[in-house]
DNA sequence: CGCCAGGGCCTCA
DNA sequence: TGAGGCCATGGC
C-alpha cells in the first residue's frame, strides 16, 4: 500500500469529504459545520479576510494543536484584531499576550507581524498572479515560514497546488512502507503521482490529519484502521 | 506526572 | 545536510 492514489481512495472512503482549511470565524455559519469545515462547498476561501485568517492559522499551528490555535484566534477575533493591517501595526508584546494559548507566543507574534508586512507590501492580488514556484520561494524567504507553513498558505489561502507535508504525512507514509525522508522527497511522492489538482491536494492533506488523529497516532491504534490488513507496521 | 500537538530557526560538526 | 537544543501552552 504505497500508491498515493490508492491511499487517497481508502482515506476518502473511510472519512468522507473534509472541507479544509477550517475557518473558526465561520463556525455554524451556512455551509460550515461546528468545527469550521466547509464539507459541501469547496470554493473557499472567498474573501481576503478569510485568506488572511488561514495565513494566521498556518503560523499559529506550527507544532501546536489546533485546539490551542482556536483559543488564540478567538482572542484576536473578540478584540477585532483578526486583521492584517491591525496585526501589522500591533506591538509585539500585545500580540504575544493575545496569542498566548497557541504556545511559542513570542516567536509567533514576531512571525505574524513579519508575515503581515509581506502581505501588506506585496498584496494578495499581486501575489496570486505569481507562479506557484515563485510564490513558494518568496514565502520561504520570510523568517518564520518554513516548507509546511508555505505550502499550507499556497494550497489553502492561494488555492494553488502545492502538497502539504506535515508530521502526520511522514508518519502515515513511513508506516505504509515509504522510507523517503526530507520534506522535498516526501512532497515529490505526491507531486510525481497525482495531478496538480487543488481540491485533491486540499482534501488529501485534510484526510491525512483526520487519519492520524483517529488511528495513526504516535501510539498507533490499528484495531479498526482501514489500512491495517495491508500495513507493514500494523500491531 | 509525562507525553504530545497540523514547525522552524540557530548552531555546530 | 543533518542532528540537537530551543521555543510554550493546554489536553489527556
């Protein structure tokens, strides 16, 4: 079970449509569920405010549970500060205190301000005109934005096909028999075997996260795992 | 109490 | 380039 397309089919059948990136600000709104997923309508994000919410979330969730990220996002929203211009001009200390629940709050406050400056200076509309590769290079040149954060922004905020590789993706692929190691190597597995389809990439990554949370955990729960019969690492 | 969570930077070989 | 230390809160 090493074929990315077959893995996707198994995940899709097991967990159904996901509808990422979750928008906390849209919970229980029309088209969204209680977690902020838009499982029926895949043409998101629709506004620059939603795109920037994804950008912020991508930074806040670095090595951090989404649960804690949501607390930080709620603090920003309640202060009406979930906004690129406001974050860009905010004092680092004040921002840090608001995003405290997300952890690494000093680092992340600085990163958010730096990222805000980039999007203010360049502008979403202009950045969207860039080719995916060029956009990726630009994002990676920003301090605090590594490969996963860049790809998350590209895939979910810019709606361009760049496969997101996270710890879950590495863990799942590793257990299914892949020995590729570096970020680029793992990403290449997907880029070389799948059509560069935005919705496919978005759903695939979301499904990886769901699968890692339900079964392929640090301590694996292989009992009802859909891959269990064909997984080399099954317990 | 320890472990883990949707990483990335810096330093040092 | 790759391993190791560092950043930090909150749920279980």
